[in-house]
C-alpha cells in the first residue's frame, strides 16, 4: 500500500469534502483511505510519499473531444461552425492517413495527461485510422476513454453500408474487452446524418447495449436546418426517433429552450459543455445553470484543438464559470464547488463511470493529479487553494498524474507516451 502524506485533498465527492494536511492511501489500483492523517494507515504502508503541502484532486474528465484532429490546430480561425466544417475540417480529414492520425492522437494524449486529464470521450472520423494501432497507444498511456467512430451520410455509400462499416470497427473495439478503452455509437449530428442513418445508429446502440455520442443543438443554424427538414427542432426530432430514451451524450446543447430542457431532465441524456469552442465558433452560450437546476448531468469538454485551440480543462472550467455568471447577471452562479465537480465527478456521471472515477473516495480507482503550489507566485496565498484551482491554475501547473494508482506524469513529464 502506498500512502501520500501531507497533501491537501479536494475529493469532489457528493459532500465536497476537503482535507487539509491529509493522507491518501492506495492499494493496487484503488483508494483505500482518504482523510486526515491516520497513524494506523501510515503504519500499514509499504511506501510513504511526502508531498509537502501539495494539492490533490481527481483526474479530470473531458466529456467530448476529437483527438485525431490535433494535427488541425490552427487550420482555420475566425469562422462560424458550418463554414468551418464544410470548407476546412471535412476536406482536411479526407486526407488523413494512419500515420497522421496516430501522431495526432499521441500528441492529444500527451497534452491531456500534462493538464491532468485522465479520462476522455472521443469522436473521430474513421477515415485514415488504424484502430488497433490507436488502441495500443491509448492502452500504453493508461488513459481511460470512449473512442467512437463517427457516422456521416454521404453520396458514396448507403446508410446500410455506413452502418456495416462502423459496426465492424465497434465490434473490434468491443472485442478488446478492455474497461479502459470503450466505444459508443457516434452519429455526427442530426443535420449531417439522414433520418435512416440516425435510426439505424440508435438500433445498433440498443443491440450492442452501448451509449450514443452525438452533436446536438449546437447552433441556431442547426435548429433552422432540422426545422426546415423535419418540421421539428433537433431535440424534438431526436426524441421522436427514441434518442432521449437511450443513454446518450449530447455534445454542446447550446440552442435549447425551456421545454427542451424540461424534456432532457426526464431523459437519459447528459450534456457535454464546450464553452471555449462554442465561443470561438460564435455558436453561443449554453444554458448550463438551467440544465443543472433541472437535473440534467453536465460535464465539461474541450472539443478539438481545431476549435479551441488546446485541451486545457482547467481553462475550460474557468471559462464555463465566468460565462454562466455573466449570462445570468449573478456572480454567485456556477460557484467554485460546481466548477470543480463539473470537471470531475459530473463528467464521470455523463460518461456513466461515476462508480469508478471522478472523486477521491474509498473503493474508487486512484486517478488523481498533483499540483505543487510552492514557488508558483500565481498560486499564492496557498491557503486559497479552492479559488486558485478554478480561477488561477494553468495546465502547466500540474506536476504529477496517476491513473489506477500508476504514475503517468512525473514532474511535468509524461511517462507513458512516446511522441
């Protein structure tokens, strides 16, 4: 058993326990004790690591990203979503090769680990991807993920052909039988998939008993497209198809009205909130406070670096908090506790993993990050830890990261990915 001593612990559990000068004990991959210093626990330790006042919190959970797009960082700034996708992103993705994609994913894993992210939910264009190669890279990194091939409607194949091709990839991933590398069915969006393909995607998700991952209600333009095409707004259209009655992650959820929020609250849908991407593409500010009040699970996400342009979840959480304060006109909204939980336990809930990760509690996996505030002038005074974790910390402040009790970042260097 390893014991981490003299640490200030932010558990992000339901009651948001914080332990000053506490200890965290880990046996194999699990947490066996978290709390104030306990002599009996220390005496049982095989190894005691003195962190000398460091801050410890759960590993961060990125609820929606596109790691294969890391090579497209900076491809096109200052464009709105649909122009950006149609004229730049999709043509560039059509040129991907396995080597390009593998390099991009390695870079994404490295960037996420350096910023304390230990779990991510990925949606990728399967063009130019060797899934076995990606699996081996992610497995070596020790990160937890859903890595899901995106479905699009196109003129070059039928819906049935798209489903068959995607099913083969999904079944290969399921065949790995690896709890740290899982998959969802990921139709890109209501506007880029035909009704038949959306129906077939949901049928496949039900048959394979895996969740759905889809972009929904991202822009006013999307709402207009779906309204014109089907006579309904995106949420009502997907509800008619049965999407709201299946475990699903809806990325964005910017363009939602009161009735749609109320319906989502009775559904099996969770929201992946991408504040910076939504700002950069001028998509809007998602009604996160209203969603949370209604009881909808909301986690934080970066989207891809092509629309962000980084994978820094601390920056994302800070931006989410500031946006909701401004949008509501009430500085008390989206407080520190909410922000930190949104980056951790709420993200774990969105991905259906809250029984394993997202908080530092006995029996959960030992996924955590360590920040040494000493010598970092922007993290002073140190006793304001909670404030600094939301409003001052940068991804570069993360010193060490552990996944399932194994150290994967040491002194700001990734140990498990070779670029």
